[in-house]
């Protein structure tokens, strides 16, 4: 799928109902607001998602696959600014090289975060500069892989006596799961 085909589908399709409908169970406290950047870059006439592998020394979710992003800070004007700031901090993409085109449904994690996925296209000639304190690696997930439903696997797990379905999207030696996989699934449903 080319950039123009993606833009046409993304902008003309109504946002489908989210495939995840998790709410915060057993916790009445206010969720921690955060935003991630669902960045797509064009490589060899095909779009790919920009994903990171979190540093293995991090306290939370070490070594997991994620989008660049994080918690809203008091100086952020809005969630778009949060996603752009965090992306620049983690993988060095200057906001001037990003065209924000929309957002997907929020995702509520079991750990108390409400994640807003901001969708953007990466302009040509952008540079990746990894902050090794936060990110071990950046890789690209081709659109042809993640829109193929055969690459989406569901496993049921139990946490605190509650059963949950967890989505996995394996790619090469990467195991994409949890919030990242759910957001990718929502994107694929939206553009399919």
C-alpha cells in the first residue's frame, strides 16, 4: 500500500469501533494520560510502521516492542505534542519531519495508562537518532504484514482471576503484543 492509498483509506473511512474495549478494572483512580506516535514511513513504495524495542534495563516493560511515546507532561499543550515530543526524545525524529493526520481510539492498559495513538507520516530524509537510555532498537513493520489478519494471534491469559484475550503479532524475531498490537489491529481494521 502506498502513502496515497493509505491516506485515502485513513481519511475517508469512518473510524471503526475499537477492537479492544478494556476499561480499568478494580481501580477507581484517574488514568495516567499518555500518547504514542503511530508513525508510518515509506520504504520501497510501501508503508511501514516505525516501532521500537524498549531498553532492557528499563523498570517498566523492558525489552518490549512499542511505539515511541509516553506520559503527558505539564508543559505539553495537547496529546499530539506529547507524542511528537516523546518521539523526538526516544528516536530523534524532529517534529518538522512528521505530518500528523489523525488519531485512533484510546487504549486503557491494565497498569492504569490511557494511551492515545496519534497517527503521522514521516517525511523523507528524516533521521533516526536512538536514545539508548530508552530504546535498544528501531525497526519497521511493513503494512502488508500487519493488515494480514493471519498474522494476528490471540491468546487468553488470566490476571487477578480475570481472563483477558491478548493479541500477538509476530514479525521476524519480534513478538508484538499488548497495547501495541491492539493499536496496530485498530489501524489495520480502519484501513482495510
